[in-house]
C-alpha cells in the first residue's frame, strides 16, 4: 500500500477548475498557495481544488532584479511590429528606440482602443533610457520601470508618452 500524496511546498499540482499546472509554494492560514506555471504570483487554492501530482521538488525561485524586457515578459501588445505597454497611470511605453516605428505603434494602439488620449504622439513622445526590474512575489505589479543612466546594465532605449 502506498502512502497518500501530501500537499506540501514543492508538490506539482493541477488546479482543477482551470486545468492549470503549478506548484505549491506555501500555506497561509491553512490555505495552500499555488503558483501557476508561467506566472509570478502565488494564489490561494483550497486543497479540494487541487489534483496532487507525484512530482515534488524545490519551489522554483523567481527571477529578481533587472531584466531584459520582451513583449512576452511585459505582457505587451504588438502594434505595427512594436511591443506597446499601457502603464497603470495610462502612460504608453513602446519597446523600440526608433521614433518613427514607436509613433506608428502608439497611434495604432490609440486607434485599436478608440482612445485619442495621447494626440500628437510624435510631439509628446520622449526618448528614455530605462531598466525593467522584477518586483517580489505578492507585489502590486510584477515589474516596474525605472529611469536609467547611460551604461546601466540591462538598460534599454524606449519611447514614452505621458498621458
């Protein structure tokens, strides 16, 4: 007779309601915390909502600190071949240092969302050197963007429009 599987940190699981694979990262007041594969935040899930799998190992560490951004990592949308992110305050950031491509992408974003919030994108657009930084698990945002000096490791040139 084999022992039943235990719900412990490092155990691979499936969240039944979403058929989403993940890993138990810990517990909080008796509720299991599960990080779905491909995400950065653990979420509470009752034991009854999980299918425990045989695989168990260390809880994977999340990346920390500055990182080289991609459209996928930023969960950005692509307009005119350029990754565009609308930040929490409504500012737009184009992950392209070329002003012509960035302006075209931002105008396409405005058209798609039928929000001419930015008007005259080319005149308002600023070139900025920034660094993207992973926030710790549980933070309000997965990442933040900070202005950077020339020569800063992982810094990239972007185009930015303030709302």
